C-alpha cells in the first residue's frame, strides 16, 4: 500500500487526462458509506484495471478484474470525510463519495469545569461533551445527551440537551452545601463521569468577643461560617485591628478549628474591629 500523498498525486495526474472528474457509470460507489461498514461495488466492463481510493488519512490501491464485484470488508474505510476514487486501466472512471460517522455513539469527550468552586454560585458549573463513534469520528447528527449533577446532601440535578454539530453543553448552579459532586454525561451506549468539589464560600457573618487575659486583651471569634452555614476552612485569614489614641495595630490570624484567636494590648477606650477579606465583623470599644 502506497502512502496517501503518493496515491493522491497519482489520482490528480490521472484526473487531468479524464474529460470529466465526476460520478462515472463504471464505478458503482454509493454516495454515502457509514464508517467501518462493509460494502461492495460492481465495476462494469472487462479486462484488468487499478482502483485508487483516497480520503482523510486513508489511501487504498486495488488491482482488479473488471466485470466483477469488488468487496471492501468491515473496517476498510474508517475516517469520516470526502473520498475520491479513480479507475485506471482497460477502462477509466472516477467517483466521489462521503464516509459518515457511525450512527451509534461509542465515546463521549466530557469537559467539566471548574473542578473546584464555592457553594451557591449561579450557573457556576459547566459541562460540555463531544460525541464520537467507534472510529473516533465526531457524530454530527443530533443526539440526546443527559447531564446529571449529584450532590449527596441535595440530590440530583438533571438537564437533557440535544447535540448540535456533535457538541452539547449545560450549566448548573453549585449547591448550598459543601462536598464532592458526581457529574455524569451520558447518551445511549456511552457515558463519562467527572468529580466537582464544592467548598465553602467567603465568610458571611463574623463575630468576636473580648476578655481580659492578665495584662493583655484576649480576642476570639465565634465559629466562622459562610452564608449557607458551611464552616470556612482552617487557614482562612482573619484580621484584628485595634485603634487607640490615633494609632492602629493590626494582626492577621489564620483560622484554626474554625475560630481565630489573638492577644492584643489592653487599652481602656480602644476600638477593636475584625474582618476577613471584604467581610467586616462587629466592633468592640474596650473598657472606659
């Protein structure tokens, strides 16, 4: 078997000597062939000839006897696209035909993003699929796709979408509870699964209390949670600020076991505030 570029050059050279490069009565190729399917063509006439077939990523050469059926076994032409056939020998002729993807899907290319996101985000999760047959051809015909996003705490959200030009996509809201979601895209004969991790959002309410600890002031937050009640993860930075006589002291403290705790100078009349990111908590005026 010669390479595709060599055979294509041969076809183009032979085509120059043909009066018309179109479907010829001598070549009984169907107009469309399903990828990988077996088929046969009857080449009229008599004598010996050579048939060249060239298409996307494939090139065939067959020496044959005219007047007999030429059989192409299953798996011969696998790549979807436009093909050209040219007959050379005691008879000449040409044909053009298309190989189309199999009707039954065999694989889904599934992209889900992001893999990690905060809870309660509107249309924060996107799933997109491309549908392929058993020979990795994109199936352009419309096909129903079912998307399922399952969260242990809140159940399953579903979307049914019909593909357009082989692709389908859907958006989902992230739920109010943190956890690991199972994201599945499926169609008849094929499915694919991704995992989405939902994490707590930004702190929603922030409250601290103050108490005397020897010569120092002990500041402690209540357990820090997001707006849906999920515990904000340890390591989140909480900022304590003390203002006294026009001077300001600031301390950044990471959450540990859900709370932040720090000691600061005890100044009667000092104004103390707490914040985490853009979220402000309560203020305390210490002493008199």
